C-alpha cells in the first residue's frame, strides 16, 4: 500500500485485515497531501465496563471505545475505527501492526 503526497511515496506492508483506509477528511497524514486518510488502529483491551464500553491501550494512549461490534475479552487486541472496536486481532498481529504504525509515523516526521 502506498500513500502519495506531492510525489513522495511512503510504502509499507501490513496484513490485509490489519489496515483499513477510508478516504475522508478526518485525519491529515501530511499538510500537503491531496487526500486524507482515516485508519483503524490496533489497541489492547484493558477493561470492559457496563454498556459495552471498553478501555483500550494504543501503546501511548488509553481511551474508551464501544465494543458493540466484537466479542472480546480483557487482554485481547482489537482494531479501533472512529471509537468502535471493529475486529478482534491476535496479540501478535496487534503488536506487529502497532510497531509498523510507529515506524511510519517516525518516517513521516523526518
């Protein structure tokens, strides 16, 4: 998969089910990009509260998300998109995808 921003190409490989791209004006990858992306991000479920609300950990950020769309247990990884856990992941997939995101963000800041 490649993200093209004014001639700059950023490519990286991830499992087909670990990275979702939607062309919406929500998150700008770079200010000079012609299009923007909204992505599903892997997170570990730390706590499950009443009403299908879970506390998840993205690595550097903890946040409450809705768990209505997946059957998940504490300690499992999920993909989170716009505040909803949309898919369960294995621990290995979650950690690998999280590391890929870190590498991409680091490359974009250079």
